[in-house]
C-alpha cells in the first residue's frame, strides 16, 4: 500500500535539518546511506519536490527506521496505513494484526498485536497463568507448561526451604547459565 508523501516528507525534512550541522557532508546523503535508498529520493522528499504523490511502504519503513522513528507507525496519522499493510514473517504468519487489548483480566493495556500475542507483556502472561493455576487448582503443570510427573519432578532442598521443581525447566536454566558463562569466557 502506498504511503502519501505529505506524511513522510515533513519527517525527513525535520530530520535532515536537525542533523545537517552534526554531519556536515549532507544529512540527506547519510540518511540515504543508512536507509539504503537513493540520495536523490531523500533530498527530494526533504525539499518537498518528490515527483509522485505516494511512496512505497517498504521505502517509507526503511526511512523511518533509519531516522530512529519506527514507533510513528503505531500513532496517527501513519497508523491507518501501517495496519492496512499486510506484513508477513518467515513462517507465513501475519506480522501486524492491529491494536489489541491484553487478555489479562486486570490489565487495560492496548498493544500493537504483533505476532498474534494474547498479552501485552511477559509479566501479564506469567501473572495470568499463575492466577489461572490458583483459581483452578491446576498443579499438574509447571509455570512453563511442562507436565508434572514423579519422573519429571525433583525436590530441591535449600536449608530449611524445600520446593518441587520441573526437571525440564531446571535443565533449560542450567543450559542457559552454561552458555552465558561460555560466551563470556
């Protein structure tokens, strides 16, 4: 879907004007290099003399990312153009599903809905799964969803404290700790 130049041009102009002093050799040339587009395109957008009324979504996205402004896609006036565009990830799923409300009953956050997530953050997801386990009394699974069986559960004692721990989660934590230590060495 094409993006109107009247929405992108002021952003490019402001960015080039603000950074002209810092870079000296031409802010439009640096922006064009970072975005991977032609210098003539960036300079014509900054001057407001671009020959077309619209610009391709991919080019507009590269320019916004190069200017460190990708968050503008989720606010007016670019929001309607962003959610009208179907973006796909490598697995063939839609990337931008539009604004959604968090599925946690106590949360009122609205998030961008990318990757078809149900919750606005990892904290909401963990809090909701813990809440669901308490309400239903379901202790047949650990917090990461692994089935609790006598074979899969280990009892750890740390002084006076005793806790049941999932062996799969423990193994994953040990691997993470190992690789973190190995990469640091």
